[in-house]
């Protein structure tokens, strides 16, 4: 997919989410919360493709999301960040310092990766440095998604929209992603040793 097509797809999805939220909740704070929640789900879907198919032997994430797949995710999750900050500000919810610090680091990695990918393609950083950064990025952002849904399933995060069954499914998916990734890595090492 070309980058322009991927970007257009992201924007159409985000506008669709906003329209559905307004249709269902009007122009209320609850509508903004729904927009934020489902925008996060869209970001998770994009990240899932990167996490599962980045450097995959049979499926190329570049074919699915574009050559600039880190940028596609950064834009989608940047939109989610704006929505999240707007919701937190308007709702008056308190921020939890540990979650804030963890999220800040994740967003820093998310916004650095498109630039790092560009540097790697121009041979301005080594393959090893880019691979290390990619590894940190993939597993840290995965961990942040995991920690987004775990407290929701446990019922320890107040003022979140959505249902318990929704949270269970999302936590199960994020956990399954790691299982799939680890199995793929193990299978490739077994094949490599043969």
C-alpha cells in the first residue's frame, strides 16, 4: 500500500469513529470518551500488524501498511493522543504519575521510530542500532498496550468507558499477540538451525 493510501485510510477511520460517537452520544463528554477509546482500538490494530509482521518471513508489513509503517502508526496514535489529552483535560480526571511516565516514554519511541526508519534507509544509523531500537520499541509499546487493558480487566482503573467483556477480549488479544510473536521467533530459530 502507498503511504498516501494508508494515511487516507487512517483519517477515514478516525472520522468514521468520530461520526459514530456523535450519532450515538451527541456532542457530549461521553462522545469524546468513546472517540478516544475507539481511536485507541484502531491504533492497536495498526500496531498489531507492525508487531506481528515486522521482519516476518512470509507477510510483509510494508505491503499491508506502506513502506513508512512506523509513520502510519505514529500519525494514528498521535491523533489518539490529542483526543486523550482533550478528554483528560475536559473531564478533570487526575493523571497517575507512573502511567504518565510510562506513556510518555512510549509516545517518545512512537514518534522517534519514523525518523529512525528514515535514517536507517539512508544508512545513517547502523542496521544493528536500528534493530535494537526496533526491538525496544516493539516490546515496550506492546507492554504499554498490555498495561492499558490489565487494570481495566482487574477493575482498578476508574472513569474508563467500555465494558468488562470488551476489556477481556482486548487483553486476550494483546496477550495472544505476544504468544504469536514468540512462537514465530522460535520457529524461525529452529528452521535456521536446520
